[in-house]
C-alpha cells in the first residue's frame, strides 16, 4: 500500500541515515518506503509470516502466490490478496481449539510445501501449498495429506525442499533439530542439542551455511549472539554427527537484536530481527543487517562482525519509538524485496515504554535497486497494485486491492461475472487515454480493449476476480 | 457462437407474432440461416403462415444475388421497404441463397445481401434482455464499438462462459447486424416490439463479405419459422 504515514517517513529518514554509512543496505534505501500491515487476532500474541519468492508460479484459486505474503495468526492462515495490499484472504484454518501463539510459517524454496509452527509446545504442521484454498479454506487438522509432528518449535528454516530445521527450547537451553519432510512422522534428527539460551532464529544462506544463535541469554551467553557453521558441518549433522553450539562454528556477531527472524538476501547479507523487552538487554525496537562481506569474513576465519562498524552492521528501524517487542524481517529474492515489520501501536510523541504485539504488525517494504518493476511506473512489483499496468498513483478507489488501472472486478464482489462483462463492453474498442478505457479489462496489456481481451476474460468467467 | 434454447412461451410468442406482422418496418428481415447458430427465439405464428411466407418470398421478386447487388445503392433502404410491402420473405429464398450463392432472392424484394449498412455505429437498441430460460442478451454501444453478449443463465460458471460479438455493420432501417466473435461472422436480425426483442442469427460464415451476402430472416408473417425454419428467440428487457 502506497501513501506511507508520517512516522514511516520519519523512520525512513532514520534508515537513510544509517544506510548512508553502510554499503550493504544502500540499495534498499534508494526507493520510497512502502507500508504493509499484517493481519492480527486477539487469539495470538503475534503474527507469523513468510513471503513466496518471485519465481513461484503456483496459484491458489486463481490468486498468484508469486511474491505474496502468507500470514498465520489466531486460527487462520491468510494470503495477501495482491502486491502492496493490506487485504488478506483466509486460505487455511486450524481446529476450533487451536491458536497460534507464537508461531512461524515457512515456505519451502520451491513454494510447494509450507511448515507451520503452531506455537510453543504445540505441534509442527507441514502441508502442501496446493491445499490452500480461497473458496474453501481447509482445516489443517483434518485435511488429507497434512503431516503433524508433536514437537516443540520456536523458529524454522528450510534447507532445500526436503529438510526443515527447527530451533526450540526453553529459557536455559534450546536445541536444533531437523525434520525429513519427505518422511511421514519420522523422528527428528538431532543437529545441535546444546544451545545455551532460549531459542533464536535460524537461516541458511545460498550455499547451505547455517546461522543460528541465542534468543535470550543466560550466564555467560548474551542475548543476540549469532554463530555460523559451514555447510559441510550441517551435512555431517544430517548424516548423524550432531554439532555442539559452544564447541563448533564461528561467532558471527554479538548483541544482534534477539537473534530471531533471520534471513539472507540474494547478495548474502544477513537480516536479523527480534525483540527482547523481557530481558532488559536493550535488544529491541530494530532489525539489523550483517553485511555479506562480514559474513564471509567470519566464515573464512576473520574477525567477528562489529555492531558499531557500518560496513559490518546497520540497523533498520521502522518504528520511530524503537519500543517494539518483535521486529521481524522477510525477504523475497526475485522481487528484491525486504520487509521489516514492527508493532507501531504507539507513535511519537506518545511512545509507550513497550509496544507489545496483538495489533497487526505494520512494516515497511524496502527494495533493492535491481528489484523488478515490470510496468516501469517506478513502483517495484512487490508493492505495485497493478504491476503489469503503469499506475504511479497506485489509486484503488474501491479499496479492493486491485489498482484502478487494472481492476477487473467492477462490482467488487470478488467474482468475474455479468457486471464485469458489462463494464468490459462499455470499454470495448477503447485505447489507453480514452475516457472509457478501463485498464482492468486490458488483460493482454496491449493498451486496447478488444476481442483478444474478451478471450482472456472468458477464461476467468465465474472465477475469483484476480486482476493482473 | 450463439446457442439456441428450447424454451418457448407460446402466448408471448403469439403476441410477438402479431406485433411483427403489424410492424411492417421490420420487413427488412427475411430469411435466416441455422437457428442453432444464434440466439433462439420463442416461436411465433403457425407453420402454415410460414410456409406461405416462404412461398411468397420465393415468388416475390427473384433476382440473382449479383444483379441485386449491382442494382442496389448503399442507401437502398427502399429495397427493404419494397420488400416489406411485398411481403416477401422466406426460408425458400434463404435456402436458395445459401446453396447457390447467387440466389435470386434479392432484387426489389429485398431478400438479398445487405447493402445499406454502415461500419460500426450505434446499435438501434441497447440494454439487457433475457429470454424465458433466463439466457441474457446484453447490447451496448460504446464510443468506438458496439457489442452484444450472450450470457448463460444462473450464477457465472467457468463451464458456461458468455459469448461476445463485435458489431461490424449496423444496417438500416432497423435491426440487422453483422457481427464477429473474432473467429467467425454472423448476420443477426432483430425485431423489437415494446420491451421485447426477437433475434435470429445466421450460421457462422468466414468473412464479413459472406455475412453481408446472407439473406435476412423472414419477418413477413411470422417468426415461428422465419429464422431458417426455426423460431426467433424472444428476449424481454430487464434492468441495466
């Protein structure tokens, strides 16, 4: 959604201030900020989300998943209706007694599998993306083919499309294990049983190197310590030689948020989110970025990343109050899109001591200079409500998530039907710029409404109004 | 391609038939090709009447299509009026035209190829219509194009998509159209009476010229068989 509120603009200035000193995030600050609000529920402490990569071609009831967010909160999994839209379509549910609190949702690299951590000491669910439905959201507790592991979870990450790595544990110690999702309910594979602190996040870079850390530290281990392990050791762990957190790997950085919500961008920069309002470590209210150079340096035996060195580490702060208990980061590689969400319940000058979650986390979308802008209207695809039709104003008069320039749902009822046909006929024969031109019906994007567009319209007849 | 449907409302049809007979202005429409290629129509009148119309059409003022074409001027609406007064029409004429291409059906009788047509232009009637089975006919005139669509009844379903036709020619003085769905061309003859609209469509032909050469439907006495031996489809106006 375009039109960022004032506080987000302020936040962007802050980001610019940071990024001007660090090459690793310079690219993300070269375009305007775009905001996003995830769905919320009183049933959940927070909202988990992940984003389908821009290369994913799967559709759900006609809705493309490419670059769209999937969010899990309460008892429902939602699909972002369109790029840049704060509109969320229920696509799956849990049982009436389930709540997700907290949880993670992670999409496999090929987009075909989804892992859902229902919550602390709640089951892990893995299911095929093809199960999702806009018209009839399945109950994942009873839908066929859903795999359920009764294992504790905190955060998860896919390593390839087969193995799901989970970090889970309690205050004084946590562990890392892997699930072979091609099995049925096979036993977890121990990967790292001795993490000295509460669970943090975990992530793999493009080479399969592992990063995880301490979400909340006790004793000599500080909150926000991150370590990195080479892919070869991870492979060995999968084969049966478990890793020891204290005795293997390399310390990547200390005091990086609460080491939760980790992820790599396509340049190898590591994003770190989290929020430690309980531990008084002051590691909250921001997300961080460890530069790819620093990651590679540490991996090859060099000095750990310096949180005070802009070339190594910078902060992304979407909330000017800097009081969020959970600042999360997601990245869609093919869209060059980074999203940082935070709880913006209070705003300056009335900042609360802490902003707890429950309200829909709001976030900013950042785009790299190479982010695709298919229609060349200056709005990156990942934020463009009509990414195939130039519409720099991003107007969406009826608020249905489809930019006016590409809105094929004339009566806004969510289905392509007679009223939409009538609108197409009213625009028939027109070309771009004419008063009756309606870009939503220019399905082949040749700047005119003709029988070729009707042929494509006909294919959508009676289906969900998916306007592209 | 428009689809015919079996629904029939005899009472309505007969009233339409009477209206048609009364409105000689619609005598432009004489003869029509395969009804199943088009929006069907509720039957009108008796078979006997149709037969009479058919025979009168043949007997009317036969001429070759070629000569009819050459003798007509672009503004030869008078030919249609003549046809109306002569009561010519007919399936027989249509069949001849269809089989020989030079069917001697036109001439003064007006049963030959359309000539008083203009490219594009506004439809003589626009709006939403539905037949007795709730098949819907939408007619629209946009600034640069006129179109009509046939929409199957009920909730929109992917297995029954609508059909859309671009009007290439609007022919005076009334309701003949040449339209294309992008792959084929059709001639459609319309009869409007109050809130009701009777439609006869030809079979698909490959080219615009071929469509222009098609003979009209038979409106002289009855619409029960005037559409290539089949009844016209009668639609009633609905809300926009």
